[in-house]
C-alpha cells in the first residue's frame, strides 16, 4: 500500500468514526484517539485499552470472572509481542508448560507498534465475546485506523512481518488459554443449573432461575502467579444471629443505615456508591475493567513508556485473574448471605439496595464474603503502588459525563485511599457487610504482593 492510499484510508476511517457519533450512537462509537503520551507504542496500548473498556461495558455474561481472565491473556499476548526487545525482561514461555511461542517466527525487521496493533485486534476479538455486533465491529475499525497511521512510510515487507508476528503471538496465547478446559467450559455456562447451593442458616441462596450462582466452580480455573490453595483464607468474623443485640445484627444495621442515608440525605455516600458500582452490563464497565480504565489514566498522567506500560498491564491482568479465582473459592466456601435478605426479614421489609434501580435483582448473583469489588480494588492498587508509589495526585475520570448515575470525577492522594473507598462503597450501595469488604481488601493486597514479586526477568 503506497503513501497516498494509506492517507486516503485514514481519512475515510476517521470520517466513519465521526459519523458514528450521532445522537443514537454516542455511547458505543470509538472516541477519536488523542495523542497524550510521547511514546508512539504506548499510544497504541492506550487506544486499544480505551476500546476494550467500551467493549467491556457491553459484554454479556462475562463479568467479573471471565473478564479478569480475558485481561490476563490479552496483556500476556501484548507483552510477548514486545519482550524480545525489552532488555530487562524475558518471555513467559518457559514459565508455563503449555505456552508455546516460537521466537524464530519473528523476523528481525518487526515494527513493534504495528505488531501490537495486530495482536490486540486478534486477542481482543477472541476474548471479548457476547458483545453486540455494532459495538464489536469497532475492533476492526480501530485496527484499520491504527494500521493506516502506523504504516505510513513503512515498507510493505516490514508491515507484513510485523502483522504476522502480532497475529502469531495472539494465536499462540489463544491456544494456550484453550488448554484451560475448566475455564473454557465455564465461560459457556456462567450460571450452571448443575450447581445447587448448600442449605444452611444464614447461607446465600437464589430465589429465581435468573439469580442462580454465577461462576460457582471458578476456583478450578488457571491462575498465573498464586492459586487459591496458596492464598491465605480468613473465615467470616461474624456468626449469623437474629438477635437484635448481636454483632451480626449491628453489622446488618450498619449497611441499612448507610444505604438509606445515601438514598435520602447523604449525597456523597450515593455518589461513592454509584461511582464505584460497575455492576450493570450495558450501563457501566465491569469492576476489573474499571481498573484498566484507571491504569490507562495513570499511564497517561505519568507519561509511561511502552515497556513499563506492558509490565504494569501484564501484572494487573495476572493480579485480577488470580484474585477472581481466590475470591470465588472463598465465596462458595463460606456462603455468606447478602445483606438485603436479612434486612428485609428483620429490619425493614421494604428495603432495597441502591443497586436495585439499575438491575433486575437487588444484588449480584453470588455469595457475599469476601467482596469481589474490594479484592479487585486492592489487587490493582498493589500493582499501582509498586510502580508509582502510594502517594499520588490522581483524579479518576472513568465515568466523566455520565448522566444515568453520578459519575463526576473523584480525586485521591493515595492508592490505598482509592482502594478503600472502592471497597467500602459496597456498604452505601447496600450489597455487602463491612467484613466482606475488609477481607476482600486484605486478600487483594496479598495477591498483588505475590504478583509484584513475580520475576519477569529470568
């Protein structure tokens, strides 16, 4: 493709992108990428992450477990595309027995940005399934747009070799993911009818077919750094009781008071609850996806080069993937009920969570302890602290401009404060006890510590 044809293609694609931003399509069209970092390869990473967050919003039946899995493999693929040129790092092919990447397939004249563009397109298209066709089509639109930008003035030989390498690595990562037969089976049936929760006083259960347990067998899927058997587990600190003088009742009353105040008088409480919710398909990105949005903003704010960006995202993907496995193992071991069930039975029969206006059921459809949101929050915060230090001047703009809920940006001075706000936001939302959030935050930091200590250099 010569220069004039590439330029024409870029103009045509840009016209398509802008025409897509009609009143009816504003929520699904790709926002035209704006170069805000000095590293061209980092910008490729940011543009694909931005699109991924849009796809994540509309992916059906993935959140949060299949989403974390997708992130781990997508960012593993991106890392492997570039690792041969990263002096301080080595490939993961010798760390995982079933991962097969033949680096002799890589030609010496590969353009990393072009290869990454091809890799992301292939990997994201595979791992982000159940996305509406009009939104999923943006993968190919962005692939062509970036291709037109990146190949200007580049020989066809380099373009072909680069795209071949990016596609090859993506396909090898896809093949590796498919050797995890447990995960491959479970993503096809996230709410299996084969699972019936054990019966017990104070246990979580479902009241309708649509409320069946989500990913009840997830403890058996692949982890990358630390398994659920290797993480420590802390049993619930409170024992179920219907006694109005008990600590358990007091913990439920705390949720009731916080959520009612948020609904009626505590405007910041409702803001925090909605700002961190990320529960609703089609309306918000997923909880792990929110951490990718934050990572994108941090990479931009700190003008991170592409090598560090790839390492951050790889560790973030690994941390959240492994967090989902351990969290879901504990959830389905301890079977703690959601607060709304208890509150309706013993405190206020008319109680509804602040999530209820947005979804068909008052709660996420899985047990309460530990909180997944809280685990993802600290599993990500630990990675951010490792790379940027805990002190920061960060404003999260993930939901800026949203009117369906209060998504006004919120500012933070430390990543631990941000993670804690995220984790404990589940109280004013009405869907978790404090002990759920406390344990989730503890578990997430344990997992991020293990991932930060994972040696990518040997």
